[in-house]
């Protein structure tokens, strides 16, 4: 009888020991992770960043590790913007703490230099971060039904599905690869000189390489991209796919900023039916007569011949040109 009791009690005793051990392990890991979060906040503050969390709450026991970050604020040391939200959740892989996932549980207020605020909300908004020691291995953002609303401007920018990922480019040191995919994009207002294209963009995809990416992290209050431009940084569009109004094209190109912080670069876009594209631009309300006449002639010629074209889009000296025809002037990006 005694042996039978021991046979029954043994597994339960082992289970209790394992359970107590796991509880202790989970709390030790959670405590160490919370200390790292607070240490990271202190480190960022020591470097001049504006970082604060009102309250940290541990969740996820027994198999998950999640921290609720209440009243969180982050502004980089180099300035230019600041993000604040009532709550964001930080999910950690308990077996691999260098893999973290952030999930927005409340709208985010993004304050730009000058005080303008954009409200960011989504049905789902998740960011991921994976480190290799102290080096970035990969990062990404995924959102469903994303909305960006600037109360000082008309309209709301909406994206039904957004996927953005960043990782080091293994082909060259100091460069990063960016993959961007936006589906069912609705612009907040018509784009000047492209009003006839409408505000619905069914698809925008891009594979981009950021050159001299390390310079983007250099502090430069009031002019956040100055170090990157000084280092001859630019964006290399290895692939671009755009469906917008009459335009359905894929292409390649490069871009950067000039001394006035205006876009500077070029794109080549093979187009099967260029006539409707030129016609739509020519009929826009903000096109001067010379430009309207030149674009109208191009539209007529391609409509008559039915030829396709590799469209050259060029931005230089503050002017955007299509096939050498000036379409509009370009303001500074910031």
C-alpha cells in the first residue's frame, strides 16, 4: 500500500517542484527584463533622448512575457519628432530576449518639429525588433487599417495593409535594405499636378537600399537629415511598383536631397499605355499652358502610335520633370 502511495505521489511531487521552479524562473527572467528596459530608458536619457514610461506592468505568465508600458513617450536625441501613447505592449521571447515585439494598444501622437501633431491609429499596429548582440538584425512594422490624421490639414491618410521591414544589406557595409508594401492606400488630398490620378492608390511596393545609413542616427537638432546628406547618403530604388490612376508601372531609380532639402534624383518607369498618363497630367488644374501643351502633344502621339515608353522622371534644382517637361516645382521635404 505504501509503495502504491509513493508511486502516485511521486509524479505530483515532481510536478509541484517543476511548477515552483518555473514560477521562480519566469519571475527572475521578467525581473531581469524589466531592469534592462529601465536601464535602456536611462541610457537613452543620458544620450539626450526624451524617454519616459509612467508605469510598467508584467503580464503573460506562464509561457509569455509581456510588459504593458503605460503613458510612454519617446523622442530621439537628434530631435525632429516625438511619439507618445497611453499604452504600448512589449512582448519578449522568453527563450530569446533579443527578439522583441511592440504592439500599439492605443493611438499614437507623433509631434514633429514646429509642434504639428499627427494622430496614428490602426486596428492592428505591430513593430518587431531582432538584435544580434548590439547590432540590428532586422526590424519591421505591420499595420491593418492604418490612419494618419493631421488635424491642421484636410483629409486623412489611410492604408488597408502596410508592411515595412528593415535589415542590414549583406552586400555592402553601412547599407540597409528596406522593403515597403502598401495596399489600398487613400491619400488625404489630391497631389498637386497629379489631381486627375485621384486619391486612391491600390498598390505601392518598393525595394530600397539606404546608403550611408549610419549617418541617419547622428544628432542634428533642427536639421535631422543634414549628417546623412553630408555623407552623400541616398536611396537606391532597386524595384518600384506603383498602381495609381492611369499609371501602372514598375521601375528603378535613386534619390536624395539637395542643399535646399528638396527631392533630387530620377526614376525610370516602363509604361505600356503612356497616353492616358500624359493626358491626365495635362488636364490637371494647376498645370501652366506651356506644360499642358507639351504633355498634350505627348499624349496624342502615344495614343496614335500605341507605343509603350520607358518614362524618365527627374527631380533636380527644385523642378519635377517627366520626359524633360517640367511638371511642378518641389518644396523642401522639411
